[in-house]
């Protein structure tokens, strides 16, 4: 306990950061004037941590008191968090849009222009790009998710990273990149302009690359980093093309300008729906890359090579949401009730189909993964795909004039984004906790002479029966899994239900093409129930599968605290926010988060009635099928195969104890035959997507690269080398004139003087 | 002549320097000397001579005092930049332009003085060698004692250079300008040869002096011809006489041509630059830095006076513009080509400085072509003055980094820079930034100045191109040849990247001979870091806008 108290003392360092916002508030400052604090504070601390960490490396105070920069990063993020909470509170009490920001004046100077058949000097053709902020319920929600989770995960990372001997005094690199990433995310959410959005988007991409490759000496990590970077780059190229097309259409990339009248382009011309749709599809491809959707999904599972806090932060909770955010920003373009452009139904359908396919495929692959983080990675893909499908349905509904249903599924999708970010961030942290403790236990045994180099602390086949050893983690993971599965009343249920129901609604109301995504989502709901339960049972239930489980125990408070906080939010946050009308608020239908019915109890009853017994009979069937699949079929199948009571005499918290012994009661089923089938094999190999891509690359790009390399080496380098050698020759010649004798110098000066006169006379 | 209070305020920085020179002579000699009054036994203290007090005997005193004096002068010049305006007598006129120039000079000299306190350190503990000391030890002791002895000389010369340059910028009269230039130049010759015990130093100083005095003699001969022609040496009178001249008077043209030779030497334009690389390589790095920045700025001010202020006609082209364009192209090409194979970093920087002079001469030539509107001309002048200002940041900065190496007795060979990044990442990083700025890589300030210069030249010339030409080639044929000056600058910039980047290459990718970090040299190191920061700061955003605003105001008063 004494040691724990000492650890808590480290938190004293962040108090100054926490005092800033109360001070500003008490001096009656306006919160929107201080939005820059959110971005500036992590940006400044990126440099401070990187530089000081280099100078003070291994310094006692730096390592023990500042946790190699972790505490400074936490402080910077706490300032961002407190500022954003201040802004959110102001926003919620004021409601309405906020657009602010001085244009950051770029360089401006006279430029030469050709116009009206003559060259002329035009002053300042490029006035600059202003950076301001754009606040609506969407960006407010994402801002909260980003600041809150960055803060908690940084907290977690302090415990996770600094106790890992493999990091070897390079944690300042981790924390510096971590806060830089945070800055990118905050900036992207706040930006009031597609260009700045893109800039911050790329900053995130860079940090993602750096952090996946944090263990760069491991070939697998270096490979994964490269793969993630290049795959998202494919999307980014399209994104950039899309942005250029948008600029071409509207003559600006400011949200304020573009969203004002999306149907009139630059110069008051009506916007061509085909052109706009192409531009938006390009943006969507960028989003697909960033959010790891089919067919650009291959990087996300490999990205798990990075440290677990990185997986939690970037590849589950924040960065992958950037793609969703971008697609959500497309809504004004298609909203025909508010000057949107009609005739873009295909856009919504494509988004929904991509989402449906990814959801199903990822869930299927997750069935056979044994690496705890890989399961979560595929689950992330699958859940993000849910949201994409929801957004696709939104786009379709808005564009076909069904505004109310569209708004509902829009809000539901964003609400799922919120629930998923919270739950998945926590699940990754919990998995990190498991991995960390198993690794320590292994090191402990290893210390006693039990040498085992092939040991993988992430492999669930080495776990089992951990529920009694890691009570906090097991509880947290239980809530997280329940939220992801969509167990009624817990977190994600409230949003997932809306997405599935409204996708079906769109199908029933004219979008026949949506039958595919709608069915796929329904199937995926059951599959989610299976693979998430499987993960939990394999990790925590049953008899231990490895002797080291006896040595596992929870240690550092840095890891436990964020888990507890997020468990609470995951467990009751979904229902709570649903009661307060989160869905309507997110879709912009309502300006306030508040209870609409007369009493709290009436609101509860209304929500429950709405969720379980919707008026539309068809949707009622859909809803109950979903619940049946995800709540009964999936978990029970998983329990039959992987469940089991804890070992005799092991104590766990009552709920967990009951859950594990329940899982043992469904009997057991041998799945060896299925596990050895070709389908399982294909799933193990991720449906051969990686092989396919590598095969295509090997046949197309690589020969081309070889050719360009040859061209570069022989032709371009040859020319350059020729120029260089000629220059060097000239240089040697010309330096011969510099004899070093003053007499020659004066001679040259005299020659020069004479030439001057010759020239003057020659010219005049 | 007694100065009034306002006049004193006007030239406060220069007065501070004069005071500094006097104090430098007096203070180190203050001691407890007493004089016996004749016929009495009373001895009254006279303080000059005798046993010096502990404070005045401190060899570090002159260096510290000079740094303080230059800091004050620098500060006051800066404070007066916005307000300075007035004349003293017939020879001195203070304008925003002259204050900006003295600001540049004092800044460069201040940095050089800071560097010299480490380059030629005064050692309080120095003592005479004893018999028991080894030969190497006693040599080191003797040289430390020598360095102590000549501290005062060095710093007095530095202040004289500053005073001369500053007065030169203020002068409104060819004669006074010449005297001021010589005050600065003679002091500079000695500074180049200051480390005379080193083989290269004395030789370089002698060569620089000989060639310099030939140039000066040529220049003063030119001035005398001009005097013969106009009967006056005042700039305004000369300008009036020039514009009232019907056709070019041979006397005047020869006079100006001869002056071009003198000032060409000062800015190290080809073919008068030949002594410059020797001088830079032979002198200590801080002094070389001053020659490359402040001294060059002085030469350009002189060129502005003669070429722009006196001989630039209202309409049409000046008689010297083709000549200057040719000199400019030869200068930049020569500088860059010669730098390519230089293995001595100081010599390389010297040639790079020659190349930069070429760029600026090209810009002046474009102004002389008379094609541009007055705004376009002014923009080019702004670009030149801006370039001279920021040159102090990165050119001098590069020399200061070399000073860091010189402290440990190196910097004459490229291989002394090998692996600097692993020895001292901070200094290597700074040098990297300086090199990129010299090469003109965005977003550094070196890029901005080069861009402004090229843009200005293009602006001046582009209007002459055939407006009906729809393809680039016919247009390029029709455009005035001045346009090709811009192309020459671009090509030369590309060429120059080669040797700038080679420095960066060896710093980062070669193995150092020793892994020992450089000396800490607190103030010098921090000065370099500040310069690095400013190099970036003035290249983009509000920093660049601020400095450009300052320069624009200054140029409008030129």
C-alpha cells in the first residue's frame, strides 16, 4: 500500500494543468476563445517530452517521478480534457453552432499572373487557410470521446509501459508520439475545414505508423507499421482527390461555406449530383482505409504489433473513428430537406454494403483467432462496419426524403460510435492488463529456470481460469463484451438495436438493395455474441491451461483505475444517455440532452417500450431476432465449447463466479472436426486477403518498381552524375585561377577593371 | 563641434562605441600609480599605470566590456529603427535604413565578439612557464599569455570596424563614406591577420591588405575623377548633376567604373573576389563571419549609394546594368563552381558568400534595367536588404558553429565536421538548418529572401515578354534578357545544394574521429541556438511579416 501511495503522489504533478481551466472559468473567460489549448497543450508537450526525454534519459527523477514523460503527457492531456469538458458544458447549456477562429495568415507576397492577355502583378493571390473550430453535437461527442479516452489510456500506459523492461528507457519516445497523436485527433475533430481535417488526419497516420513500429527492432512490428502506413495511404490518395474535387465544386473547403448550400457550387451553379457523388465516394475510400473496412482492412490486425495502449487508443477508440467522422460529415450533402443534392442514393448503398460485408467477414475471422488482441481487432472492424452500415442507411434515407428515420439511424450510428469507443478502449486496456500480468508471471517463472522462448503472452490457449486472479479485469472485460455483444440494457444494445432496426426499415421502405447488409448485420449480431463470449470464456473461465496462471495477480493501480471508470460508463452509460435523448441530440434533432417525459420513470418505461416493442410489427421481429441471436445463441454456443467452472476453491466476485459456473452447465461440445475444416483454415489465413494483395503487388507494382529503380539508377542518376562530374571538372579548372599569389589577384582585378570599361564602351 | 542633445540621441549607438573604444584603452591601464608633486613630498594618485587593480588586471575585462558595449549599441539601434531620422552637419544623415544597417552590423559584431571570448579565451590562471615544464606545456602557457596580452587589441579593432561600418552607412558624402570604409577595412585587415603565429593567418592578412589597398586606391581615384567632373562629393548634388547630364560624361563614367572596382572588392564580386577565400580561410571563424555578413552588407550599401542613388536615371536603363548583370552571372557561377570542390569548410563558405553576392548583384542589375515600375524596383531592393539582414542569422551562424570546432583547434578540413551529429546533435542540427537556409530551402528565411529576389526580377522583366505568345518557348525568346538573370539564380541554387548538403551528409553519416562532445561554451552555444530559431522564425508566418515590414520601411527611406 505504501508503494501505491507513492505512485499516487505522481499525480500531484498534473494538478497545475488541472487548475488552468477553473482559473479561466472564474475570470469569466469564454470557453470558445480557449479552444486552442486543446491542441496546443499536447503539441507543446510533444516537443518537451521528446527533447527532455533525450537529455534526461535514465535520470532518476525523470524515470521514477515523471515516469519517463508519462506524467507530463497525462498533464497535457488533462488540460485538453478539462478544456474540452468546459467547452462541452458551455455548448450544452448554450446549444447551437459555434464557428470561430482567426485565419492563420500564411505567407502572402506579390505574384505574377497571366490574365486579360497580359502579364500583371497581382498582390497576394493566396490569402491563406484559416483554422477555426466547428462545433456541433457530432464534433462535441467525438471531442469528448477523444480527450477522455486519450487521458485514460495515457494513464493506463504509464502503468503498462514503464513497468515493461523491454522498453528500455525509450518510453519518452512512446509518450511523445502518444501526445502528438492526441493532438492530431483533437485537431481533426475540431477543424472547421476539410483541408485541416486532412492535415490532422495525416498527423494521426504518421503517429500510428510510429507507434505500431514502436518495437522497431522486431521485424514483425516494422512490417506491420509499414503495412498500416501504406494501406491507409491508398485511401488517403483517394481522399485527397476527393477533396480536390470538392474544392473544384464549391471553391472552398470550409464547412461553413460547403454546408451552407451544398446544392449550389462556386458561382451559384447548381451542383451536378454525379460529380458530387464521385467526390464523396473518393472521400469514402479514404475513410475505408482509415477505419480498416473491406477491402482495405488488412492492416488493422497486424497493427496489434504495437504496444497495447496504442491498440487501445489508436486502433480501437479514436483514430479508426476518423473515417466514420468523415462519412458522418457527408450527411449535409445528401440531406435533401436542407439544400442537399438529390439523386445520390447509390452512395448510401455502397457505404452500407461495404459495412455489411466487413461486419460479417471480420466476425467470421474472429471465430478462430487465438490471440486475444487479434480477436479484439477483428471485433473492432466488425463494429465499425456496423456504424458504416448505419451511416450508409442514413445517407440513403436522407437522400430519399425519409428525414425522420434517417435522423434516427444517424443518431444511433453515432451513439454506437460512442458506446463502441468506450467499450473497445476498455476491452483493449483489459486485454493489456491480462497480457501484462501473464507476461510478468511468465518472467517470474522464467526467472526460476523454466526457459520457454516460444511463449506468447497474448495467446488465449495459455490462459483460462484467470477470473479469480484478475477480478477487476475480468469484471471490466465482462461489461465490455456485453456492451459489444449488445446484451439488453447494457451499453451498445441501445445503439446497435437502432442501427439494425433502421437498416431493415430502409429495406422495407424502398431500398431493396439493402437486403444484403441488413441480413449480414443480423447474422453478425449472433456471431458477435459467439466470438466475444468465446474470448471471455477462454481467458477467464474453466480450468487454467497453463501453470503460470497461479502466479498471475493484479499489481499496479495505474492499470486498474481506468478499467473501473470505463466499466461504469460502459455498463450504465448507454442506458443513461439513451434516456437523455442522446440519439436525437447526436442527429441534431434536439438541442439539449434532457428527459422529455414528465418523470424519470415514465421516460424509462418509454425507452424500454420503444426498444423492445416498437410499433412496427416487422421491426419488432427484427429486434427480437437480434436479441435472440446475440443474447442466447451466440453466448450459449461459446459456453458449450469453451465454458467451464473455475477450479475448486478459487474465489471470484459473485457475478463472475455465477457466470463461469453457469457456462459450465451447458455441457461441452467437441469442435475438432470443424476446427480442422478448410473453412477454419481459410479463416485462420484471414480469407487469404493478405496473400492475394501480396500476389497482386508482386506481379504489378514490384516489376514496375524494379523498372523505375533501374531507370532512376541508370538514366536519372547517370545524367546527374554527368552534370556533377562536369561541374567538378569546371570547379577544378576555375580554382586554378586562385593561385594564392596576391600578384595574380591584382592582375585579375586589373583585367576586371579593364573589362568593365570595355563593356561600358561596348554597350553605350 | 559640440553636438546638441538631439544629435547625440540620434547617434547614441555610435557614441557608445566611441566611449567603448576610449574605455578599452583606459580601463585596462587603471592602476594605483601616484605622482609626487614637484618640490613636495605629496603623492597624488593619477590612476593610469602602476600596479593594476585586480579588476582592471583581469584579462577577461576587454572581452566582457566589448560584449556589453555592442549589446548596448545593438539594443539602441533596434530601439531607434522606427524613429530614427535627422541629419548632423553635412555629412551624416540618420534614417531608418541606416539604423537597420547599423543594427545588422552591431548584431554581427556582437555575435563575433561572443564567439571570440571562447575562440581566443582570456585565462585568468595563465602564468609564465617554469623550467620544469615540458616544451609543449610551456608553448601552451606562452600562447595563453599572448592571448591575454592581445585581448584589448582585438576588441578595440572590433569596435572600430563597427564604428566605421555604421558611419559609412550614415554618410551623405563620398569622401566621408570613403574614410569610414577605410576605418572599417583597415581594422578588418588586422583582424584577419590577428593570429599571426598561425601560418595561414599572416599570409591571408597580407594578401587581403594588398589587394584591398589596390582596390581602395582605385576607388579613391574614381572618386577624385567624379569630383573633377561635379565639383562636389555630396550624394544629392552628384545625383542632380547626373540627371541633368545630357549625354554620359566620360569623366563621370570612368569615375563610377573605378568605384565599382573598389566596391566590387568589398562585396567580393568576380573577378575581384580572389583574395576573399584566402582571407576567410586564414582568419578565425568569427572574423570570417563578420567579413561574410557585415562587411558584405557595407559593400552593398556603398553600391546602393553609387548605383541606385546617384547614377540611376528616372527613365530608361542605367549605363551599368549590362555590365553588372554579366558580373553577377560570372560571380555566382564562379562562387558555386569553386565551392563544389572546396575541402575546407571555411573556404567553401567563402565561395558560397561570393555566390550570394552574385545573386544580389543580379537583383541590382534588374533594377538598373529600368524596365520595372518603381514598386517592382523597390521590391527587389527590399529583397536585397532582407537578404543582407537574415544573412547575419545563417551565414554567421554557420561560421559560429565552425568556431565551436575551432575552439578545439579544428575546422580547416571537411573531415573535422565528420560525425558532428553524434558528437553534438544540437550543433549539428543547427548547422543543418543553416546549410538549408543558405541553399534556400523552404520554409527557412533563406528561401524567402531568394524567392523575393527571383520573384522581383521576374516581375521586372516579365512584362516585356510577348503577351500574344501562347507557348513558353516563343515567349522566352521575346522576353528581355533580364529575365534570364532569374533563371541563372535558379540554376546556380540547384548547383549550390550539392556542397551545402555535403556538409550535412558528412555531419550525419560519417564516423567522427573522436566521440568527445564539443566544449560547452555556454553563451556561444546559446547564441547559435537562438540564431537557428530565428532562421526558421523569420522564414514564415508573422516573423517573416514583421521583418519584411521593418525592411520595407527602411528601404523607403533609403
